[in-house]
């Protein structure tokens, strides 16, 4: 048996904004991997509501006081996820699996990443039942229409919306 | 950060019979976990074509000469998977994700297992593209109808079918 | 506008056995309809684990002490659901919508029922999130394998399993 | 049994434009509820082809000469649907269920609405088979490309397209 | 350009019993192919309600008086569909596409057939909207429960049910 | 039996850009039809990355040196596909079937086309397994992020990206 090597996983996303579902997945990921890198994609083409810096900051703040069984870091990235995975010597890419429509896109991306980063597995984790139907999109819809998103997102995100929507 | 603990994963199934898709998933699992236990379910209620012993033997033989980056063991079990997971102090249950219909049943089982074994994550892995549409059921259909299953299953399974279908 | 007529809905199923998901749906149905008839299908062809009488009795017991905003009755039936709906002058047939696979079968049945009972709408309700992935089948799997089903089914069902599995 | 209370349902949508599928659903809804409120969402973020006023007017005109078994009203709204439901003391929100992709988004929305408006059920109805595959989007595609949409939409909508596309 | 060759397609199934949906697909197939072979599978493992001979006879009778733009024949077969396709020098295998669950199984079978019969395309056709939700299974359910299946199946099938259910 | 008539099929799309999956489908289509017309839609509303002319040119170049068992032509079109099908006296419209989400949209379009062009069948073909998860969208994502798309698209498309992304 080979010598024990630390297993690193990347959890990529736009995180526009981070939700409690994402946080739940980060926690679940640390049960399995020795090191977890949350990789915030610039996603310029997706026209995110929150700026790249804001998104990185919100997720960093959200997890800063939490304790996880293994190390968690946040990085921003632009370009191909598979390239980042190779560069970081990741064992795996973590993806949350919410629903059927997700499923197909995720398959497509996983196969594409495999072409570039052959040794990096895509690992699908299931969020807690409470967050199975939660998404950044629906959070934005509710917030913009004046609804209460407390309980769906970390406090720092709730504050960010308040500030943004006041303008 | 806590001291490094070996991560064990259980890969359960009826394996009636084991296919190259299963083997591919076992290999992928060993990229992530330090120890992988292939748990062959007795599955008496499913009326398997191959006996419990035969199924265990076929999978054991199939992987006996392969080299994996981490340790792989085969066990048989009857009863609840979640109980086995707790007993074995598993970090995760591995499931292959083939298609949409799988997806829902897997979700259901994963949530049920989580009720019993709170700290055990269900981890979904994607088989190689070549095996995405392969299943034990279709292998049996092809074999019983006189088709060639070489290339779809390990050699030991091909032999087992030949013997069984001669009778 | 026509004179107010009492709206009756039928909630059909095999209920083998009734689960907390079914109970949740009955309750939701009574928020909408003035009278709700739980129609237990004999379903001889499905080889149910519990006898017709047992299934009727379990669901009757389960709801006997509950209070609903409108009247609830339990009946057994054999034959076509659409015929029962016409006979009872039902306004609607209630169906729980759990997942994608359900969805298609339900569509098929709803269209078939519409052919026979033109004025009876099929109304799909969503169970509470906690029960979205619960089914009679998975309850039986867990119980038969010695797992704890408390919290998933009414107490009377738990007792019935205990008795049945002792034999 | 409590005193009979009138059951009101809200049928929300962008209705850009109203199609015969929507009309079919309104009719079906009036078989079940004592009062039905068609709630046209401003949906500014969706960039609708028809203005808010036009959309309200088209649906109002379309149903003005129809007879339904219970009262139907049209209102416009901006903001959260769940807030409107609470304000109107609705028993239910009606949603048409067309296909699998619908299904998931609808689930998500239904759960979100339930958080805010606990006592309001989301009720899914199936349109007539003829309209199962009809959507406002496809109607717009056909009309813009010079196709005939007669038979798919109320006459007033056909006229509106003619006027709009002449410009 | 190569010399024009007659294109033959096989439309396989258990046809237990043939429905109007099947007939609709046969007709559609003859719009495309020069020769269409309806291949009734023995399907012993599926425990069909109607005997192999009966199923072949019902479909033969049903189409005997119809006129199609190209030649239609009925054959029975046991064994692998792909072998039959090769033997008959078929250009294509026709499959009806009803719904999502069909879709996946069909994909699986199509890929399996492609392994054996490389030059035979699997061609998916859509039945008329009226039959999109019709299946042999639901027809049997309705008939066994005393429902009227006229309009769903050819007259010969209705008669066959009458005879069978009298016993 | 009627005199043999040449069967023409239309394979429509935006082809923004053409991928190896499209090429594979064109080839498969020529196994079945006597003449295949690749119809490039202007798709102005979809904001394509490549201009109408470029898209037509890329697909024309890609297939210019290939040999197919029957004739293949490329045309551009604006307007309704069904109108083009009628005008060209097509027997069929070819659509690639990749995944579940495709499936529904395709159904919708197929039914809409059938309303206008009654005698034109929509025929769904399955791409080679290697291309099942390939789409123009994912190709653009990879290319824009600096990834290698060689092996996914014809050489002319790779060159076009290089030129476009240099600007």
C-alpha cells in the first residue's frame, strides 16, 4: 500500500451569493477530504449580481468562525476549473447534486474535466434535505422582491443584500 | 487540525453479476479513500441470478490481480447498509451515478441512510463514459439471449455465464 | 354564480403501509376540499405485504384521533378509480407528487381517468419536505432489514410490522 | 366540522402572452375553488415581450365572455407571490404542470412559498392533453417567425401579435 | 452517389397487447422506410398476459386491412434484437419515445445494439399526441378492472380481452 | 406499393459552432435518408457567437471532404423550420437526442412542427457515445477559458476560435 498522501478537493462555484446549502456541502466535504479549497469562479459571462471580490469575501467571512474536521481555504479563479485542479494536485472536484436538471449539466462538465485532468475524480455530494431545493437564484429572487432570506444564507449575505438593495 | 485518520468507504451493491462498470467505480473510489470495502448484499428479495457466494467470489476474483492505490476488500452482508457503515466506521458510502432514474432512488436511499448513520456521507461517482449505460440487468439480458458479453464484464463472469447457461 | 356545493376529493392508494407522508397529504388535502375520501385500493395484483383489511384498518386508526379542517373518511375499493370518482361525485382526485418518476406515471393515470370521469380534476399536492423522499417501499425495506421506522410511519404501523416480522 | 368558508386560489404567471393552455387551467381551477384570482406578475426582470398592462388586458379580455363555475378575477402584482397569497387569504396557489423541467422549478418555488405562507397549499393541475406541450415561449417563436398561432391562443392575443409584428 | 437501396426498419416490442399507439408508430415508420418489419419478441421472461401466438396474431390482424405507403410485415423472434437486425440487413431499429423513463432504457438498449450491429441506427419516433401517455400496461390495468378500452386498442384486441376476462 | 421516392431529411440547428457530435449525426442520418439537408438557422434571437455566414461556412468546410452514403447539402434559413420542411418536401426532420432536458424541448418543437407540416416526421437519432455529453455551449466555455477543444470540433472550428479569441 502506498504511503498516505493528503487528499485535496476543490469545491468550485460562482457563489452569487453563498447560501446555507453551499456551507452544508463544504462541511460534508471536510468529512472526506484532508483539505478543501473553495474556488470562487470569476464567471464574468454569467453577469453575477455580486462582484468577484464581494463573493470571495462573503464566503470567507461565512466560514471564518466555523470549525471543520479538516482545512478549508477560499481562492478566486478565472479560466478552466480542470487546469486549477491539475495545478493544485487535487484528488477530486466536489459538486453538489440538487436535482435532475443539475444532474445532466454536471455530467457534461465532469466528463469535460476528465478529458483535461484525468486523475481528478468528480465527487457528487448531497446537501442536507433542508437545502435540496435551495439555490442562489431563488435567494436573489426572494431578496429582490422584498422577502426574508434569513435562514437561507449566512448573516453576512443578508447584510450584503440589505446594502445593495437600499441603493 | 485533527490528526490524520484513515478514510474508509463502502461500495455496496448486489453485483449480480459484477460488470466492468463496477470495477471502474472501485478503481475511482481508491483514488479518494484510503480503504474501500466492496459490500455484496445478499439481496434475497431481489431473486438474484447468481448465488450470494458466487457473486462474492466473482468480484473477489475480478479484482484479485488488479493494483489499486489503496486497499480493497470484499465482504458479504445482509441487513441494513447503514448499520454496516456505522459498524465499519466508514466515512462514506460510494454509489455509482448512471442516469436519471438511478438518481432518485439513490437520493431516497442516501437520505434514509443518513437518518441512521449521521456521519457517513453518500458520495456519488461517475463511471467512465464507456460504462455509463451498462448495468447488470442488461448484461444478463444479452447473455441469456446468446449475445457476447466479453468486454462488458470481467473474464470470470463470462465463464460463469457459460457454465450457468449450459445447464 | 352557482350555489355553493361541497367539494369532495378522493385520495387513492395502496397504502402498503400508510406512511407519515400519506398522513401529511391527507392533512393538506383537507385545507382545500370540504370532504376527503381516502380510498384504499385492493391492489391484489401488486402483491401487497399487508392484507386489504389491515391496510384499511391501519390508516383508519392513524387518523382517528387527528383533527382536520374538513371531514375525512376511509373506504376500500376494487376496480377502476375513475368509476369510484364518478359514483362519489368527486370534484377531484388527489395525488402526491414526490419525484420525477412518479410524475410520468401520474400523468398517464390522470389522462386515463379523465377519459372516463371528465369532470374530475386530478390535483397534485406536494408533501412536506421531510417526506419528499419517503415511500411505502423504502419503509418496508428498512423494517424487513431490522431498521427503525419510528418517525416515518404512524405508531400503529410500527406495531403491525413488529407483529408481522416476529412470525 | 367547521363552518363552510369560501376557498380562494391564486393562479400566478407572467402570461407573456396568455395561451389556450392557461385558459384551460383557469377553467379547471374553477371546478375546485370558489374563487380564482389570476395574478399577472410584472416580471420586469424577465424582459417580457408584452407590457404589463397589455398582458393584464389580454387575459381579462380572453376570459370576459367565458362562463366559469366560480368567480374569476384578474390582478397585476409586483413582489413576492407568497405575500400576495397571505394578503388575499388564499387557500392555494395553482400551478400548471407541463413537464419534467417545470416540475423541479415548481417544487423549489412551492417550498419557498411555503416558508412564507404556511397555510397556502400549492396545487398542481394538468392542462388538457392538447396543451401539455404549449408554452408562451414557443408561441412567441412561432409568431415572430411568421407562423400561424391561431388555435394556440385566444383571438385577442393573435391580434396583438399582428399589431406588434407589423411595426 | 451510391445506387438506391431499399431501406428496411425493424420495429420490435412485446406488444402485450398492441395498442393504437403502436399502430400509429408503424404508420409513421412507413413514411420513412421502404419496408417495415414488426418484430414481436417472445419475451418469456416478462410473463406476458397474451401468448406469443396471440400477440403476433392480434398485430397481424390489426394492420391487415390498413394501407401503408410502404410494405409492412410481422415476424416473431426470440433472442437478441441486434442479431435479427443484422440477419435482416436492417438500416434501422424503430423505437417509440414516450417519456423520460423510456428514454434512458432506450438509450441503454440502443448503445448495446450498436455494439453488435454497428451499421444499424436506432431511430426514435414520437407517437401522435393522443397516444403519448398510452402503454400496454395501462391498457391491461383498465381492462382487468372492467374499464372500457375501446378507442385505445384495435377492435381485435378488445375482443381478445373480452374472451380472456370471461374465463 | 407506391413507386420508390427519394427520402429527404432536414437536420436543423444553430451550429454555433458545429461540433464532432453534429458531424456524427449527419453521418448517421445519411445511413437512413437518400438526401440530407443541414439547415443552419440564422437564430438572431439567440445571440450566436459566430456570424450566420461563418456558421454556414464552418459546417460546409467540415463535411466537404467527407464521404457519406447519400447526398448532403448545407443551407441557411430564417423563419419557421416547418415551412422549410414543407417547401423542401422533406420526409423527416432529424434531431439529435442527447439528454433528458433536450428531450422535452424537442417534444414541444416536434409537436409544433407537426401542426404545420403534417407529413413530416421528426426522427430522433442518438449520437455516438463519445459525443453524448458534447454541446456547442460547452465547447465555447472551454475555448473561451483557454482550454483545448481539439478532438471535440472539426479543425476549421478550432482555427476559427483561435482567430476570434486573439482579437
